[in-house]
């Protein structure tokens, strides 16, 4: 850095984390494991859930499964780079009042986004 170059400093925030591990079952597909983790997260927390899965195809399979299983007041929103901008924005915004949201995202979102309302994270562990 040269003379007169401003130095910027950003203080991060730390949040308490409760880690729970669920052993994958040998007879389960990825979407089965994710659905079980999401059901547990929704039962144990009051906010929205962010789910990390490896790719777009897996997101779509998990989305289909969750839409069949979750109550109608729970929104399931995919989030990946090829989605139209309005769908990406919908995934990032807080859920409407009286609704909960499950965001299915690739791991790229892990370090690049803040999604309003998230109180639980489910990581499929599949990379």
C-alpha cells in the first residue's frame, strides 16, 4: 500500500451455532436425506432453512421431493446461477409473513450471500 491509501476494516459478526449430525442411511437417495434434515430443521427452529446440495439437478430433485412433503405454508425456493434474476431475488428475500421458506442452494452460496430469515442450515455433505 502506498502513502495515503485508505485502510478499510470490517468487523464480522459471530453467531452461536448448534451442530447436529445425522448419519445418512444406506438405503436413502440424496433427496431422502435432505428431506429428513429439512423436516428436522423446521421442527426444531422457528425461521427459514438454507440447504446446500451439490448442483442444479440435485436441487431440482430435492425441490420436487420437498414440495410433495412440506405443508403449503412452506415455500421451497431453488437458488443457482442459471435461474432468472427474479427467482434468485425471491430466494434471497425474507419469506412473507405467516410463511416459512426452504432455500435449496449450491455450495457457492456458502460464502457469497446472506439470506434473510435463515435460522438453520442443512448441508447434504455431498460435494
